[in-house]
C-alpha cells in the first residue's frame, strides 16, 4: 500500500530507541525524511545510522532534551517545513498518589503535557497553511485504564489527549490530522531491561519473567515495535486524512471496556 | 507498506458497491482473493469485473441475500479457508422511535445483528485453528453518537459491537482480530443518490446540496470510499495483529466526544 | 431530602424481588404509588404486602409475563397516568458465543430489547404531554465491560441503551428523563441462591464462597439492594430533571475504565 | 430520603457562591457542618450567614486562596476530622490554543489540577482510617466534550479526573468514594453576569440572550444550582458508598455521545 509519504519531513521526538525509533524507521521506509532525537549522542547516531543504512532518505540527528526551550527549538529547526510530528517521551517513575508532591506534579505536567504542546505550537500554523499535517501522539493504554501507581504518567497524558482532541476538530479542515496511539506491552529495549531486572531480583530466568507477563495479556504475546511503527506510518499516510481525533489502542485486545 | 495479504481469502459482505466494494478492491489490490456479494446479479458482475481488470487475484461472485440462511451459506462456501471477513450491510430506513413496531424491531435485529453474527460463527473456529483471522465490521458513527431517528440502525449495531468486543478478547490469542470501522459521510453512490433526491425536492443544484452538507462536517469535505478501503486493508494486515477490539472512526474528525 | 415523589405513579417491571423490589420499595417510601410485577403470584403478593405494611401508598399487583403483549398491556393498565417507569427483567443464561443460535438470539433480543422498548412506547407520549416522566433502565455493568460468556445479555442491553440515549435528548425538553443504572454484584436472593449452589457444588461454606467473591471486588463487599433502590429513587426525583441520558454504575468502583 | 449526613463535616472549596454554594447549602440542609470558602471576605460572610439562617449546623468561614499553600492549609484546618471534600474552583479565561504559552499552562495546571490534588492528599488518609469519606469533584461537561477555546480548562480537569478515577479503586474499600459532577449551563450569578455582558454588548435584552442560549440546550432551560446541590448531597450520602469513580453529567441531556 502506497502511503504517499515520499519526500515528507517527519519530526519524531525521543526516537533513538523503542517505539519512537520504530515510528521513525517505518516513516523512513515509506520515503519520509526523518529527524531523529534523543538525549544521548551515541544512541542518536546509532539510530540514524541504522535508518540511513536501510532507507534512502535524509536523516537529521538532533541530540536534545525536549523538556527545555533550547531542546525543542533545536528539533523544530530540523525542517523548515515539517509535515509530520510524532509526540513521544519517557514517563515519570511509578509513584503512589500519597508519595507525590507539588514538585513532582510540576515536573511531570511540564515535561509530559506542556512540552509536547509547545512542540505542536511550533509546527501547527505551517502545516495548516501548507494544507498537510499529521500529528501522532504516543501516549499509553493508561489513558483509558488509569492505574493508581502511575498517576504522574496518566494525568498529563489524559490532559494532552483532551487538548489534542479539541483542536483536531479545527485543524482537520486544513488536512492536518491529530491522533493518538495507546500502546501496552511492547517488547522494547526498556521492556527487556525491566524484565531482566525482575529476573535478577527474583533469581529466575528472563524466559520465566516473560512467560508470566504473557499469561496476563489477552494476546498471549508482547507487541513488536515494528507493528507499532507501521500503525504510526498508516496514521500519517496521505490517505488517512479522514481519521482524526482517534485514540487507537495497540494493546493486543487487552482493554476490557467498550472500545 | 507490505500488508502481507497476498493469497489471503477475503469474504466481503455487501460489496458490489459503496464502502463494501471499496474494501474488497483495496484487499484485492494487496493481493487477497475476494468473494464479492450483493443481491443484484448485474452489480455483482460489474464489481467483480472491475476488480479482476485491475488486480490479479481470484474473484468469486456470490449473488445472495445475507439475511437468509441460504444466502449466508452461499457466501461462506466461497472459500474453504477464509482468512478475512468484512461484515457489512444496508440499514433500515430512518424511523422515529414512536413509529417503530415489534415487526420492525424483529426485522432489523435479525438482519443487522443476528445475521452478521451467524456469518462470524461460520468462519471463527477455522480462523482460530489456522492461527490467522481478520474480522472487520463496518458499522456507523452512530455507534458513538446515536441519533433518535435512526434507532432501528444503531440499536443492532451497538449490540453487534458489544458481542464482537467481548469475544475479541478471546480470539486475539489465536491471531484472530476483530475491529470495527465507523464511517460518517462518505461519497458513495448512495450518498449521490440521496443528495440528488434532495436537490430535486428542493429545486436546487446538486452542488448546492453538497456544499450545505460539507459546511456541517469538521473536515469540510466528504470522505472518499478509497480512504475507507485502505483503512480496512490496514486493519486486515498481517502486522495489525496487536490491534483488536477497536472502534476506529472514519468521520473526518466530526465526533466531539473524547475518542 | 424531599424527592418530590408523593402521589406519583410508578410502574416497576419485575419488582417482586431483587433490585426491582428494592426500587419499588424506595419509591413507595418516598410516597409514590407503585405497580408491582412478577410472573409468580405468590411473590407478587408478598412483595406488595411488604410495601403496603411499611408505606402508605397504593400498591397494585400485576402478575404478568412482560415478554408477552398481554403481560405488557396488563402492567401498562395499572395507572392511567404513569409518572415513572423502571425497566427491569431477568437475563438469559450464560452461553458462550459459539453455542448461541438464531433462536436464542431472537428470544433474547425480543425479551430484553424489544419488550422494554414497547413498554417505553406505552408511557412516553403521556409523560411528555403531562411534562413529567422518569424512566430508569436497570441494565448491567456489562454494558461497559462486556463478558464473552454473556453475549446474549449484553448485546440487547447495549442496544437498549443506545435507543434510550438517543431518544432522551428529545424527551428531556418535556421534563421526561431517561437514565440507566448499571449494577454489579448486589446481595439479592438470586445472588444468595447462586452462591449457595456454588458452595454445595464445591463442598465449602456459603461464607467461604462470599469471601472469595468479595476479594475480587474493589469495594471488598457486595452491594445492598437498598443502596440500589435509593439510587433509583434519586434519579426519579423531581429535582433530577437535569440528569438525563446517563449510565450510572453501581459497581463499588469496580470498573477500571475512565468513567 | 435520609442521606445519613447529620453531624458530618464537609469542606467545600470555592463555596461562597454558584455551584459550590449550592453544594454547601444542600449538605447543610442534610445536617452536615460545612466549611465555606472564597477569596472575598464579604461573599464568604454572606454565604455563611445564609446557611446559618436556614440550617442548624456549624458553619466555618475560611477566606483563602486555595491555589496557595497557606490557603489550602487554612481550609484543611477547618475540621480535624473531615468526612466530605468538594473540589471546586474557577477556571481560566477562554484562550485559543495558539494563544496559550508556557506560563499560562503552568498556572492552570497548578491551580486546577495540582491544587485540588493537594487538598485530596490533606484528607485522604484520615478518611480511610475512619472508614468514611466522600470526595466529589466539580469539573465540567467539557471533560467529555472538550472545546478548542477552553484547552486551559479541560486539560487540567481531565488530568484530575484520571488521577481521581485511578485512586478511587483503592479508596473504595475503606468506604471513601470519589466521583465527579460535570455541569453544563447552570443559572449561577456568573452565568447572569456573562449573559448581561452579552446583552449589553449586543444591545439586546437579557431575556433575548437567555432565550438564545436555551434554544441550544436539549432541555430547553438552564439548570438550577439547587438541582446541582442535591446531586452533590446524594453522592455524599451514607447510602451512596457503592457509587465510586463515576462521571455524572448534569447537562440536561445535552451530551450526544453514549453515556
């Protein structure tokens, strides 16, 4: 399926690894130039090299912390005319509500809600003027099923979702769509790291840890980052302009509520 | 993007025109063999001819009324090993709640809820045994925003959605996904027919009717059936196995609720 | 709190016991005359006697099967000017989707979707003309979290919900509100019967069965029918006219999705 | 209906007028002692006097800005053992997304999300230890239907909703329920002020302004603060302990989505 993305310019936040990288890689495979971003120079270089090796597109490396003004400016400067923006970023550590304090709230709301919104402001007018834009926010299945130990994560993400949904009804008339992808349980490096840590702590094998995790998943397996990247590429496609304001879960059917 | 559909067998209910045809055509373009269905022989033949002309796949013509046992059996017999089933069908005419009666309810619940479920029963065990299946139900944006004059349409569709959602949590472990597509305002033959009827009744031009319709749409335009077909093809893709139990709206961002 | 229900006439379907009885009893306590209904004469008489003993209101006994035309007519004839209608009824037995057949679907859709809608038709015009009406449907938490073994139950209930929601936007202007109550795990006679059956089958005590059930509930306890009856009475109150089209869960906080 | 609130202690944020006052007044009518709060001394005194005149309960006056540490501490000190907390507060002015900046986001997220959460932290452990608590957040219908010009309002409110929902699944086991009330279009002083301003600006009468507003409402009328207060009192009732994690809309049936 031709997604009509050849020559488009895509900014992908936090794309040196994990789901962000998978999105950048899928977009590059479809012919889009991509700006790769991360806080670590080595990881950014490696990610860029991997994409360049496999796909004949421009790859721009931006080492930057996107919770800072300078960081966002650097990434926004990657393309003078960006067509695609993928919102992504790490979340805060699990913290029970009773242990959160004003500083923790200020930080997570700034980093996970305000910062991505400032990125959106940086691209939106141009996209609307040029009559093409695709913005995809990578959030979390917890936007639909909030967990009490993850309040610092799902509060900003639901707030972000609400802003994006409301403005998307206005941007769609200029062929600028905004959608969210809600992942749950993908086999990223981070997943492997956490699973190995659990294995070490419990004195069991990585296979045993993963087996226990899979038992709790409706699909009986972890999601693969490539599947996620393809979903992102599809939402960014030229022919996806009538899909707007959607929360698409990639959770292997785990969610029990009406969709 | 390679959707991994080459050689798959797809049954598409009510596919001689409109959104059903668009789905069949997109699946065929991706290499799937398709069973085309409609109640009118001429329309089925024309749809099949169009697909065969453009795509090198097997196209099976099934003239049948799927609200009958014989009709469903005929369509289910199209492939011994179906991989894909697209649920589709016309809806009842607009009827205010006060004008509905027991017979109207019996008919619409049978035709729009029970009949598609019997089709699902006809393919589900085989798909699960073969560890691949993609079921997509074409419903309506009214599943999320029910309109009082369309009760005979959205009641069976929401009931169908509920059944499909609940069983999808079980089928996904066998790589059988079930999702819904919720269209609103696509430029199908039926749309054109209704718009022309409105134009004739009001003594205005078709262009004026369409202009008025577009004013009420967030996207400022009607959806194109090809966009819808591509969304269907994407949900049927090999790499879409982690998307299950979703209600994906194709409504040009019209829906005002949180997604 | 004065609910303004003195002298109102309330029809409560399936109210000889369980949640239906609790609703009738709460409405009677607030001064409403009530029509009590069940299929068994003895249970209807006992329920009516209990209400009359405690509350000084008119209590009408209607022994009738509401899935029949005669049954519905008998109950609708209880009051010439009904103010309140509580939709209620038993559900079909648990049946996996693969075991359902056309006859089972026809029966459950008729009994659990069409029949209550015909009851609504029987009261709606009068309520609107008199500028007061309160319709409350007792459905199930499964309207929000559909379970695969209960498809015959949640399919008609979600369809019913969709119809009621859509028409409620029109009736509210005449001070006729329509809302749903979604119970999960109340300590009714039926609950006790099923728990005792489980206890007998497993050779354990009723206390052990209930302890196991409570462990799975967020609230750590079963709901009491009186709590449910009071929720129903509140939704029927004169001052609840601005609450319309709501799905209020009474599930002890069990539901994990965003409310 | 006896709500079992006699002698309970209720903290009501921003309760010198409008919906907050209506909640405080309804709770006092049911016998609860109330702490009245506002930033203006005169309004707080007037509100307290009105409640004391009509209801025989303790009324504590707390003039305080709840977006400050001192303000929250002062209100939390009103009762050593609070049983009820009503979260309430003004929202930011309408601002299109493109006009928002980092400072505006920081302020609204602090004032409308973090501040109420810090109030919740101030009462939650005690309520859980004492096995009774009722927390009700007054949010907005925009939590379900976010409007693009109100992003600064609905973003923090949806985030707040997400936090409250997630923790409510844990608190309910200690008989501490947390619910939200989502109002739309109540006839408060603020509504009258804005309507008068519109009338003055357009050179038309207040009646004409209100008539235009009512035309757009499903109920054809504005909600009355007393109706809202009674809904709040009901959710705080002793017998409402099985209602938890709910978003109850008081919008006169305006919302078009499935409830």
